[in-house]
C-alpha cells in the first residue's frame, strides 16, 4: 500500500494492533504473529515508537510482559491504512471473484486461520 511512508512490516504491525482489543498486544505475541525474529521485531517496534505510532506499556500484572499499544497518531494511521487495504481487497480480489467465489474464499481463509492459530 502506498501513501503511508512505512514498510509493509510496519503496516502489518499497525493493522494487527488496530484489530486487537484496546489496540494493544503483548510484544512477544505480536512478533510471533508477524513472523519476525525478536531482533527484527525490536527494530520495527523501535522505528514505530520513534515515529509516535506505538508505545511500549508494561503489564500491570506480569513484569515479564510488555505491550505494544497504538498511540492516537498510530490509531489514526492504522485506521486509514485499514480502509485502504479494504478498498484494495475489494477492487483487486472480491470484485473479480464475484459473490459466490468471494464467500468460498472467506470460508477457506477462516478454515486456514483456525487450523493455524496456536492456543494461548
């Protein structure tokens, strides 16, 4: 997606966070879901924090856990990117497939997500 000045890995992190409760997620879980090494994720998180898109928030109940949380600016960027992604999906995937094939694709994606989502 163009127009955001961010690498895809950064946009992926923002989109994952905007879909999460309270726009935050434990950093280790976020790194795992984004398929980034801990070092790679730290670099992405550092850049996002420097750009005021996320902040790191320590857990109130577990000292081992730090959350990545969208800032107000990050929430704005993530919501705009989410809408852009939805428009691209509609234009380049759903419209060409048509209604029936789009439903079949959605069901196949749900099946894959359920099969590949680790238990927490």
